[in-house]
C-alpha cells in the first residue's frame, strides 16, 4: 500500500492519499471574522482546491466531520453546504466544540481518488 502526502503545512499534510481515498485535514476559513455561512463558503472553496490538487473533486467526497463552536448557527452553514455539494451530499456529522481558536467552524473530509 502506497501513501502519498501533499500540501504540507508546519503541522500536517493537508491531503493524504491511501487505498484509493484522499483524506483532507481540518480546514478553517482564511477570514474567521465572518459569519458561519461565510466561513463555510471559504472552507469549502479551499477544500475544493485541495481535492483538485490531490486528483479528485467535491463529487467524490464520501464523508465529512464538521466541528462548530455554536450549534445554534448551524442553520447558516446548511444552505452553503447543500449548494456546494448539490446532489452529491456526503455523509456527515456536526459536532459542537468549545473552541476552534477563534474560528466558528472546521471541516474534515474524505473523498475517493479520481
């Protein structure tokens, strides 16, 4: 089994490919001052770029874990999420957490390669 790591940061590789899957690490918005909807839109755009660089795309995302600091703002995230994925909605879990270093949301996804 081969493992390919790409998009290195100081603490992780943003994308790791193994056994036909691409794992995208926790991603937050570049501008964490915006609403949860704005942050979600930015995050999903970044993830689309990471997936493209790893040789796949958003239609191949099979699972997502979403961490939010305020579950009452989830209704700002959902329409952005469904617009981005369209008919290719992945399974997902949304988990409330105490702190994301100032961000409102962090997203982790797993996609099929290719």
